[in-house]
């Protein structure tokens, strides 16, 4: 079956890079212009045909599921006040995704473990994984592009982008042979290698299409880099028995899990915003004149 209906969104991490902002608020609820980052991710999944979102959550992350839930009091209030535009916007978020399931990851044992805890909900069908840390500005959406590759090559697909050599140590890195337009068959995979360990600059970003067999490999995966159960390590084992593909997506990715990348995303999305965009562009022009 090459139809992907389910998307796993791991949101159980601690978000330490944004402390103290993330002490009481999940980092996925930090706002990029007028919506939390997690909404961009759900919108990408839905626009790619996903029908069920599986959130992997932890204590203190309740606001994420609430954001997509029906809020009777808020809607009644907006209705009574005649605030039609706001009401429509709130209703649009509520109706984005009907089927939303949360699974608890009791301890932050790593991304691989966060995916593993979804095995009973996802079952034996292919599924997508999207990380809130990566906002991808692309048309068609990044996941939709990957689904095209999945239906053609009929194997797991990892979204990759080229990164400078000095940044290789921050990513899972793929070594592969080109087998199609922007598509590579994965020969080797390393999580956060030293630059001299790999001869590749293809870095995995937070979008995956996986097959259910990955759960069998995750069950066997021991803690790796940082003492965490790494999804990359399970994929490295999987690729010996099932062909795995890397796809260099078309679009721009922002590392919203990091302060600098987050600010880049805010500025880019503000410039694109239909109401704010023109005013914000003018402001940036004036600011850059002052700075130069
Ligand atoms: P990160 O390590 O980038 O996220 O994990 P983090 O731990 O939240 O952030 P920092 O590094 O402390 O600032 C990548 C993604 O995997 C999820 C995170 O929520 C994030 O979306 N994750 C990570 C889990 O769900 N569980 C884990 O045990 C680890």
C-alpha cells in the first residue's frame, strides 16, 4: 500500500534551546507571525493528504492538542461580539484536522523512541514523520513532494538538503547514489558525524516517510549519540534489508528549533503575509538604511 494517511508529529522534546521562553510554553506553540509553529506543520500534512495526526506529547504539552480542539467558550464569545473574521479563523484551525490522537512519551529518550511509542496507533501501514523544528516554505509542500517520490520508488523517503561542511556535525548525514531527479538510494547514514567521518553534505531535515518495518528496527536500537535512541540509527539498519531513499526537496527550510533559524522564519513569513507584508517590507528597508 503506497497511500500515506497518518502523520506522526513528535513534540515531546524539552526545547532547551529556547529557555526561558519554553519553561511553561511548549516550543511548538511559539508564534511565527500569527500562528504557532505546530500549525504550519499540521497545515503541511493536511495539504499533503494526511487524514490522521498522531502527536507524541509529554507533560506540559497539553496546549498543542488544545490548539486544534473545539473551544465552545471562545467561539460563543466571538459570535456574541460579532467578530466574524476572528471566528472564521478560529473555526478554520479547529476544522483543519478531524482525527487527532495523542500518545505519551513518558521519558524524552530520543526521536527514535518518540516514533517507536506510536507503533500501536499507526499499525502496519506507511506513515509520515514531521518535526516541528523544521518549517519548510515550499510549493507544493515538502511532504507532498516526498509522497510523489514514495509512490514512484516504493520505499522510505528522507528529506535532505545540502549543508556546509562545518555544519555536518549537527545533522543525520546520508551517503548515497543518485537514482533519479533529486533522488538518492541511501548507502550509509550517520547521526551527527565529524566532517572527516563522511564524504557527503546531504543532511536529513525533519520530514520522513517511513514503512512499518521501522518499528521492528527501532525495537532493537540502542541509545546512540547523546545517549538518545536515534531514528537515524534505526534507518541505518533498515536500509540493509529495505531500499531507503533520500530526496533533495525543492523549497527553503528554516531551523525553527534554533533561535537564529526561528528569527529567519519569522521575518520571511512576515514578508509573505498578505496584510502585514507590505508594511513590514517598508520597515525592513528603513531599518537596513539605518544599519548601513
Ligand atoms: P530536538 O532535540 O531538536 O528537540 O528533537 P528538543 O529536545 O525539544 O530541543 P532542544 O534541543 O532541547 O532545544 C527534535 C524533535 O524530536 C522531538 C522534539 O520535540 C523535536 O520535535 N523529540 C525529541 C521527542 O518528541 N522526544 C524526544 O525524546 C526527543
